[in-house]
C-alpha cells in the first residue's frame, strides 16, 4: 500500500521545529504536497543543520524567549496550518534560577509552543481552508507539558490542553488536534519502536507485525491538517499500530 497523498497547493504551513526528526519529515511532506512551508529552528544559519532547507522559508526561533516568539509571530505572515514539533530545550548555560523562570513561564502559558500558537490564532482564523485553519500538536508538546505539570501528568495534560484549546477556538473557525507518539532517535543509526509505560499497558509484538516509521506519524499529521478532517477538532490520534489506547510509538 502506498503513502496517502494530499493536495495542499496554495496553503501556507508553519512547522515549528521543522529542521530535524519528525518536524523535518512533516515539512518535507507538506512541501511535496504543494504547500508553501516555513520551518523554525534555533540556529542562526541554515548551513548549521545536517539537512537541506532550501525548499523552505526559515525563521530562527527560541521558544524560551518571549521576544523571539513575538518576532516570529510578526514575521511569519498569513498561515493556514501550524504544526508544533519543537521539543523543550533550555540552554545548558542557564543557571537554576533561569531554568525555574522558564518552567514557571511555560506553566503560565507565556513561553513555548502554546504562546506562539496563541499569537497566530487570528491569522489561522482568516484561513480559507474548508474547516478553517488547523493546529496539530505532536508528541514534542508533551515535553513542554512536563515542564508545566511534571512527567507523570504530561500525557494527560497534552490531551486535555488540545481539547481545551479546540473548544475555545471553535468559534473562531480554528481546529486543534494532536498526534500522540514518541519518536526517539538513538545514537545508533536505526529508529526503533518503544512503548509508553506511562500511558498504557505494555504491549508485545509478534515478528510478523511491522514496526512504525516516521511516515506513519507524518501521515496522521497531514490527515489532521487536511480538509478530510474538516469536522474533527479537539482529538488526539494514538499512532501505535496496536489498537490499544495509549501505547506510544517511537522509532
């Protein structure tokens, strides 16, 4: 079976964290589907990345900096789709007080992907897409939730936060959904599937079952951003290949 195809011609997509891993895969898939894609990263120059970013517009973004978030929100222009795929990273040079300040600001919603998405709400509301503008949260949002509510409650907070935002923005014609999975890239070259012990029972797989790929998660993201899901909002898809809720897929 082939990979599902979508037509995002004329659509403007912002992939937050689109310079590596899942975010980069998502950005490439949108671009191949006809969208104009902007990606964000933390480096000043695109040459600092191991991947080519020529096909995208690029904006430097530090989600732990209020000024950086404001600047990117002003620079990005019109947008139909926002994909949050940037992990939570506090600079190692920060002292304990700076780290606590960032964590506290994330809890208040003043920093992180939540703040950026809120600043783009009105532009998303102006989208002419059937179903309105779309926000898709990936598993990386969970890391930000850990900073806000702790690791034990992060998965539930990601699900509830997506649902809350969807309910609040429904009147604006903006859909908000999520994809629950955990993509881990080991130091070895291969990506492997892992199970989320925090959000479901331990699952075993027979040798006849295939393992997940980055494309499986990417396909779920593109579906939730497409007009095929125009009447879906507030939902989080569990991409686990097992049918058992809460298992997590990693690669």
